[in-house]
C-alpha cells in the first residue's frame, strides 16, 4: 500500500485528510442540496461522526483521501478528493467534491483531479484509472475530459434527479 502523499501544484495543495478537516463546514457541504445535487450523497444526512466513520473506512481499505487546500487563502479546506482501489482488477477510481462556497467553477477541480491522476499513473500495479458522474453534471464531465480521460461507458437512465431518469457516464485512462 502506498502512503497518501502531499500533492502540490498552484494554486492548490492536496494533503492527507486529517482530524482537523472534520469540521462543521465539511459536514455542511455534504448536507448542502445544491453542492450534492448530482451526488448520491444527497440522499443521506451527514454528521461529524458519519464523516469520521467514512474517513476511517477509506484508510482501513487502503484507499486515499486528500483534503484540497488553497495555501494563498490560509490553507482553506475547499474540498476532498479520493482514490479508491480495486486491487484484484488493477483499477483505481477517482472521486471529488469542491464544497466550499465560491470555489466551484474556478478550475480547482480539474487541477486537483489532474494531480491525483498523474500520481496514480506512477503506480505500476494499475492498468486503468476511472471516474464517473451523472451525465447532467457538465462540470464533472469537463474535469474528466480536461485531464485527457476517454469515455468508458454509460449506464442509461440509471439514477433519478429532479424526477427524471439520467445516465451515468464513465471515463478512463488505460495505462
């Protein structure tokens, strides 16, 4: 198992998620219906304890969880990014949330995603790196396309959003 590194690239720093990141602000993002509009997290009510349980489960499974910080803004914690492994199939899957108010649409997501993708590409035990989202989530589609991931399948009308069935789209990089 690889240790979760600090990944830096202006304007962000990705640091291993720590206890001080388990804040009311973080829990607030997860409970914000606008932020979570295209996430399955929208169906849950989160607490500091439920988030602590999630953080512990990521570590126990050998996955990576980074807090996304903005050093120029006093190391403000603006989101999280994960890399989850399926070692049996030599896969890693990336997930992200940019939750802090005013931080969406500034390029932070593509910068963080690209940093994690580049780091995962150095793992010689992987053959494929994936990501996915609901098709109407244009910002996430742009992130995956922006870092050079290629379409990797669709689950038609898989989830319900705002009363309508929507596709889930997947992207991948083959190593």
